[in-house]
C-alpha cells in the first residue's frame, strides 16, 4: 500500500522521524512525502535521499503561508534544481477557508498559476490543495493537459464528478474514517481514479474517531501513513468490495500517476 501524501518532514516528527519511517517500511510499499514550505522541502530532499525507492518527494508551497511571490519563487527554483528527483509539484493551490481577503485570494491565484505552468513545463503531476476553493482550483487546471490530484478533497459531489470526468485523480484522506461526507465522496470515485493519503501528521483517525492505534508506541494524536489501512476498510465498506482491492487499486494508481519505481 502507498500513502500518497504525508508530511514526514513536519517538525511534529523531528523527535522520532527515523522510527516512524522504519515502521512505514514494515507496513507500506512506498510513501510520497509532501512538502509545502521551503524549509520542509529542503529537509524532505535530504530525508528522501536516504530511502530510495521507498520515500518519494513532491515540493510545493502552501497557499496560506502568507507568502509573497518571492517565497514561492524560492520553491519554484528548488523544484527546477531537483527536477529529476521531484515526482510531483505540490501541494500548491488555493485556500479560501483560512483566507477571506479578496486581494490575498488573488495573490494565491497568481502564485498557483506559476506552479501550474511549471507542472506543465516539467510534465509532472500537480498535487492540489483546494480547501473551500475547489471550484476555482478546478477552473484553473481544467484543459491544461496536466495530471492533477485533488489532495484531501472535501468539495461537493457534483464537482467531484466534474473532476473525474476531466480524468483527474481524487485523493481520499483519513477523514473518510470519521466523516459521512467523505464516505459519500469515496463511494462515487471509481477505483481507477482513487488515491489514499493520510496528510500526516494531521487527520489522525485515532484522535478524531474511536479507533485503536494500529501500531503501539506512537502518539495517537498524530497521523501515520499506515492508517490508510483504516481508510481502505471504510471505503471497501461503502463500495461493497474487499479492503485488499481498495489498497491494490490505489497503489497501482499512485505508481502510475507519480511514475515511481518501487
Ligand atoms: Zn498536505
């Protein structure tokens, strides 16, 4: 199984990152390490180089970083400098949940369009952050000829259908373990367009729902890549198929869209 979006280079993992990664190696086939800030990206480059064919990297810029074009520029340069190693661009996108100011939303759009252009230029998949801005994100990427992944998608079912029609992927996070809306979304995503992610250290199923930790000895307030097993169980339930089928399909999709060799 593959977790396609985990922030293993977030400070939350500073004290035991090696142990978490070792346990990931016991449990999963690969993890895509997402980054959304410059320093996180630098650390991700370093950490992923120690685990070839297991940890893979995406570099991006979070829309709520309050960033100026200059901050984004540093990350765009970092991507170009490491284009052989970078398996995807992102996360990048729009966040209207935390940003209400119309001027700043426009600035987010300007920065996001630069990441879209780079994904197109480098022919890499784009990992999209779209909290409460799903429609605008979709309008910006549709018809651009790039592979898109709507990470942690929480938009409506109508829009989800449009996104799928465009040939894009929807990544279901561990929110599916504790949210009715996400279960309904998961039900409508066909198996060949489904990805699984945890967005670790966020969205812990143990913190938000009544779940026992799958692995003992790790703080249940954080999320871990192996928790996609719980998501797969929930998705299997709503689809009436086996957990293994969900994990296998999501894994095959991850290998295909990120072009990774495991
Ligand atoms: Zn993320």
